[in-house]
């Protein structure tokens, strides 16, 4: 009695393993992209919520702003470093909007600081052609990749 595989059994086994691998690998890639997209959505929400909270604090008089300025933060780091609370008695208290700046998960250079992984849109720039300026009104991905939903990440 021969306990080894016959050539036909070996070929069938290899074919089945190959077929399973061709199914599993694309599924794993899609799962990884979905995970990055979830992280991306979360990061966008954190930054945009912090920018809006900063603007609201300016409008409420908690942050002293120049009348000629838009009321949006000059850069993303201000959201982490905090600003003096103009309504506190001693003005020694600070208002913080972010614990840290999240990275764009689609940024390719790991040595780049988190704030530099984002494209920044100034208040004065048009939505269809965002450009940097004296403030940060919004952020977007610099990636040229397209999401699973067919929309480029820079338009999310």
C-alpha cells in the first residue's frame, strides 16, 4: 500500500491552494483598504471638528483674533499647542482642540510630520481648487488614489 500522493492528487491539491489564494489575497487587500479608509474618515473628522471648534471659540470671544483675519487657525499645530483663553480670569488657561494631529493614512513618506501629510485649504481659496494661505479652513488628502466608492481621496 502506497501512502504517498499520486501525481494527480498533488496537482489537484496545488490547484485548489492556488485557487483559494487567488480569492483570499484580493479580499485581504480590500479589507486593508477599508481599514485605511476608516482611519482616514476618522482623521478628517477629528481635524475638521477641531478647526470648527477653534472658529467657534473665536466667534464666542474665547480667542482674541485680529479683525482682518478669518478666525480660522493659522496652522494645524495651534490646535495641539492650544491658545490662551481670553475669557479666563487670569488668561493663564489654555484651550486645546486636538491631543495630536493624526496622519493621513494614505501619505507615503513615514518621515514626514503628521501636519505635513495633509493638504490645507485656506478660507480664501475656492473649493474646487484648494490652496494654502494665511489660515487653515479645511484639510484634504494629497493622495491621488481613488476610494472604494470611486471618489478620489482628495475630494472626501
